[in-house]
């Protein structure tokens, strides 16, 4: 969606690459503050998180010019 590498996400969120890899593989679950840092980095990069609205929670790219 963003074409962001794991290394770029790690840098943007200040979360270690190995930690991201562990989350992706299911080896461990993230702490709430880590999830918050990852979400913030993704939102800064243009992702919008969509709350449950009957169709399920999800994500989408923010439209250009809207914030």
C-alpha cells in the first residue's frame, strides 16, 4: 500500500527491525505503546485506520490534500 520497507517502518516508528519481524511472524505480540508508535508512523505516511462500521475495521490511503 505504501511501498514502505520493514527498515523504513522501523526507522519511522523507532521500533527495532527484529521486533517488527517477530510481530509479523507471530513470535510475540506488541505492547500497546509499540502498536501506538507503529500506527503513528503509518498515519504520518498516509494511512487512515477505519473503525468498525458494520463492514469491518480496515485501512485506506488518505486522499491527497485531506488531513
